[in-house]
């Protein structure tokens, strides 16, 4: 299912119900940008709740993600991994619920949406199974009521500056290249001029701060324990690389 189909479905339901506001919950490649596109189209008070990341699996002292299994298939075929080790990696790689644990598309987009201001601080790197994720979802409901009271709409939050903030954060955490496709689609929906060249321009200024899988060593829950996206944004803001005047769903 494409992000456009998801956006169409959300928009149809919300317009049919004449809602005062909307909370969208997502957790994978297409449904997350699809939800944001629908929020921008509807332009009502809106907040995004990420379903949460999966915790890493563990084997022989190594953190595992779903990609560990893909790599193990190649190692097994090349005679560099025993069948017993392969079976253990396959069993232990995904120990519970949640989106893929490295900085793949889901965690990239949750981080981008938080940086854009459409979800609560810290929520983009919380593990799906942890109690704080449930509490954050509950807090999102309270935040939506305040957005409705203040008449703060999706297009007040999704602006050229907030999209640049999202791009900056994605670059800093080494996020998925799918963010290029999705952020361009969101910008197009919001009638904001944004091109692939903007990613290059911003990327030339932004340092790579987080050593995250698949190219690095760590997973999203490690980033969360270190301070999450708010810490990354604080560092970027201090370096003069973020727009600090963008409004978010917190009202701040």
C-alpha cells in the first residue's frame, strides 16, 4: 500500500466525521509519511504517535536487527557462518514488537516527524514495549486537546523551516535515504518549495553525530538512552544549524 493510498484513507475518514482534530498512529515506511500528508491536507489540529521501535536482539555479545538476518544468509551461503549460529541469529534478531531497530526508514521518519514538530519530544526513539511509550501516547491525547483549544493547525507546524529542521536531523543521525522521497512528498502536499538539491545543501553543513545501524554500531534504543532526538537537536541548535523559532505540537 502506498503512502498516497494511506493519506487518502485517513483524509476520507476524517472529512466524513468532521473531526476537530486527529491523532495518527504509525510505524513503518509508508504509513508514517502517509499520515503526515493527510494531516497537511486536512489542516486541522494534528499529532503523530509513533508505534515505537523494536528492542535489539542479542547473540554472542552483538546487538541484532532484522538486517543481521539478511547478512547472516550471505555469510551462511559463503561458508563463513555455521548453521547453528545462523539459526540463533534468526531466532534472536527480533525479540518483540516494534519497527526495525536500526536507523532504517521507520525510525528515520519518526525522528524526522519529531524534528518537524508533529510529535512529542523523545517519542520517536522509545521502544514499542516500554511503559513510557504508552504514557507518551496518553500525553499526546492531552496535547491534541490543547492544539484544538489554541487552534494550532498542521500547516502552522509543517513549514519550510520545520522541513529543513527535519532534513538536518536526518542528516545528523545518518537516516534512510527514503526520507528524501517522503519529505519531498510532504512538502509538495503543503505547497512548500523543496527539492532534492536542498538535501545536498543542508547535508554539506551538517555533521554526522550518531553512529547507528545499518552503517554503524548502535540502535535507536541506544540513541534514546543517550538523550534521543532532543539531544541531537540541542547540539545542532547550539551549532547554529537549526531554526529554533519553529512551533511544535507542544505549543513551544
